[in-house]
């Protein structure tokens, strides 16, 4: 159901499950009905992992596990039998370590794994075996829970497919330091003898930040990853493709070169670019596939090498209409520069809502936006932005639900560089006006029919 593999012009809605009225997938069927009635064929969401601190789904305790909080507490009863055995045989490469990690975190007051007792921290086989024996039921409970969530999700995926809707997921490039992945695979990350990162991830200083961004994720040991045939990465992508029809690789730019920040540096200023074997990784991922169902998040300052890499493997990129209103004719976000191999957005989860963004602009900039969109009424801006992405040449056009509802900054999902108040927005079913779905369906049919 990958729209790019089908060469089918499609439209989708960006909404994380936490933004559903219940905050969980209890609302999935009704939400999928709305999407289908609106003429949408893609549901895009954020990563489904378990957040470490706060609610950010981009810093999670595992690159494989999913967050139970996104699922109904009761869920569908899933018998533990042959279906469990098949799932466990496929997933035990990560779920056993994850279960031990979760149990150990509870035992040691949620302290970071690097502060655990030496034998556990260094994964002495005898210590791990003793932990598994003494907490057998707790370990098994974590494994069973992840199986239940997987089984529940497969019912959601079937329900989506029955309605002709593809599920579009999101995979952060880097993983959190205090994660089961780093604890279980220290050799795949740049760590010192004590287990602490020697280099961390981020981005260099730019127009928006004089000190850059220091994310703090440990950098990969790409030499070790390549020596093992990228097995960990292949497993990670395969697991995501069990959940989604299409997966976005966040910070795709980091597969060409990564901004290496010495761990002792408090900002990103003293980092340096280091090449990454992204082509070899993608070649491994593509070995058994006609099409890679991946999307490259290539926003920001992108080099020709990054664009060449994604195109070499036929990966769609991204464009955001909110970024289009400048005087540069070669701006890739301008509608006339958007090509078929692009996912086109009004805005993403990191942008203000379109209405909030427009209201925040100086008057002169507002006039530029309206003049470019060909409208004379400011009340038409949101609709004109939606119509622009839908009518573009992009194979897939996506809008956050907030824009379909014409909501302001109070509905913003995330403000990068801040902590408080993010990831909290939810809609209510009463927020969807009667007739909205049918109205959207008509507009989509007209706009997507003719590029």
C-alpha cells in the first residue's frame, strides 16, 4: 500500500495516537472511518516507542519496543500459543534484552543503566541469568505485553487496509543513551571503558541557533555496524515494516555524515562532520526489495550528497509549504519546485499550526503569503495552503489534523528546543464538524485529480 510504489497520488493526515480523543488506539476504528470518508489513504504518526523523560517519542527506551500507554488497557485477548511462538522466534533478538532492561530499571529506581552494579552493567552472563531466574514472571510479563501490543496493532493494520489506508510510521535515526539498545549492544556505539559516550549527536550552529543543537544521543560505531553487515539496523527496519506500510527516517542527513560532538562539550559548537556509510546501509536494506518503503526526512540545510543518496535508492524526500514564502526561486519548498518524489506538508509536528504560523508573521510577510497563494482574504489562508499541497505534483500530500480543523497555536504539537507543554494536544470528536469528511473528500478528489 506504499503510494510511491503504486505511483498513485494520495493524501494523508498526520496525527499521533496520543492525540486521539482517548489518547489511545481505542479510537482507531472511528478515526480510520473518518479518514476513509474524507478521501484520505495515509495515516502518518510519530514514533511509537516508550518515552524516557516526559512525553517526547523521539527519546525512547528501545528502538524496537512500543509504548503500552498508546493502547487500550484491556485490549483484545490474544491467546499465547502458536502465534506467540512465531512472534517470539522473530523478535527475541531484542525483546529478551528489553524485558531484562525494564525489570532492572524497576529494581534500581529507574537509574540509568550505566550506574547499575558492575556485573549487570557489563552484562555478565551469570548475572543476567540470575536476574532472569529471580524475576522470571516480571520478565515474561514484559515480553507478553509487547506481544499483546503487536497483536493489537496488527488488528489496527488490517482495519486500515480494509479501508484502503496505509500506515506511515517514523523512525528516529539515533537512539537514546539510556536505552536497552545501548546497554545490550555497547560495541555498536562510541562509548568509553565506563560505558559513557565519547561523542554525541546534534547539528552545527546555523541561522536559527548560534550554538547549534546538542541532542546527546550516542554516536554509532559505524565500523562495527558495517563489520556485522548492519544486522542491528536491518532488524530495526524489518520490525518497523511489520508495523507500517511506509517509514520515515528522521534526520536522513545523518546517513551521509554525522555532526560529531565531543561528549564533554556542552554545546554543538565544537563538533565536526564525519562521513557515514549510509550508501552501504541502504544497499543492504534494499538487497531483497524492489522498492524501499522509506521516506527521507531531508529538511534543513541539505547538501547535494544527501539528495543524491536518497534519489539513488528511490527514496521520497520532504517539503513544507510554510517554508516556501521567500524570494529564492530555487527554494525546494515552493510548489513549482515540488516533484513527484516528495511528501508535501502544510507543516509538520515541529511547526506551528498553519493558522498559528500565519498569525505570527509580520503584516508584510502575511501579504506576501496571500499574494503568493493568490487570495485576498486572510480567512482563506489555511484552505489555500491545503489546496496548494493537494494540487501539487507530490505523490503524497499530508496535513496535520490541526490544519484540517483550522486550529491556532494552542493546538501546536511540539516546539523544538523547548520542554514544557509539548506532545499534549488532543482533539475531541465534537471538534470534527458535521460534513467535514464529505467536504474534504470532494476537495481532495478535485485537487488530486489534476496536478
